[in-house]
């Protein structure tokens, strides 16, 4: 025995065409003076939707990338004139060796460009996802003398390498582990020139002298461990960029 539903009628489902389908329909009918405006609006809407889609894909892939990002150990030593160790850092090649496989796995590529501006070398790291969305990160470094005994050209190269390295570190949120707590690697205090430079920059950025020295692990600038110079320089560089 069958039961019929009384007073009901079958409803038809309304399927809204996608932007791509609407765009195709306008093109199939032929582009006319009247349809140009509608076509331009559909193209603009389609591009915005594709951009949002690419941005979401970038965000999802970046979260997965961050979950696998390892800490990188700073192993390359920079000596003082007396042969003691000033500080250690992670070379760009070491960073790329560890992160390149993960970048490829999650559909990312990195590229770099640089420019010289107001006594600084600015390196730009561009992180791009396979879906098309990209993000850029700048890192600026003052051009100095470079490592002890280096030429002017070598000093420029050291500044460019430093900027490129930290542009990558900030773009990927890489944590570089330093052996600053190992007394054997402290390498004595910073030079007089470095101590004067750090103190001047702290004053120019309106930073707290007391807080900075506490962070540096010293009671005065002349006693700041040389192994911590690169970290303090990075900290002040960020404050200087934020003031521009």
C-alpha cells in the first residue's frame, strides 16, 4: 500500500552558476559594447576570488611548514683580531640546506633581491607558493668594516650576506640557536668601537639602557660579551626600522 503526500509539490533546486561559468557564457554570446562592462566586472570578480583562494592555500601550507621548521644551530665562528671567538652564526648555506626540502614539500620557493639605501644594504626575501600568492620580507644592515682583517669589498659582502640571511630567517620564522651560555665561546667583550656604537644606537632608539644591558648580560657596554653582538645588533636594527 503506498502513501501519497497531500498538498506538497516537488521543488526544483536552484544552482547558482560560478563566476567562471558566467564569464564563459558572456564570451560565448560574443563580446558587444553592451556586454563589455559586465565582462570587466566578472573578470575583476574572478581575479579577486582566485587571489583569495591562493592566499588561503598559502596560509594553510605555511602553517604546515611552520610545524616542521627545525631550530638551526649557529656553528660558524667569527674571530676577533686576537683569534678568540667573537660570535657564531648560521651561514645562509646551512639555513637553506635544512629548509629547502621542506619548502619544496609544501610548495614554496624563495627568491632574493637587494638594494643600497642610506648606508644600508636592504635584502628582500620573497616567499611564493605554488598557487601564486607571495609574501615579501625586508632586512636592512648597515655597511661596516666587516670581520677583522677584511677588505672594504669583503665588508660589503659580509653586510649583504647578513641581510640576506636574516631576511630568510624572519620570512620563515627560523629559530637560530646560539651557544651564548657556554663561557668557552664568549670570546671576551666587544671592542671599544662596538660598545660605543651599541650605546649610541640604544640612545637614538630611545631604548632603556638598563633593560638593554640586562638583556646583554652585562653591567656596562664595555663588558658586553662579543658572542652576543650579532643578536644585539639584530635587536637594534628592528627598532631602527620600526622608527622609519
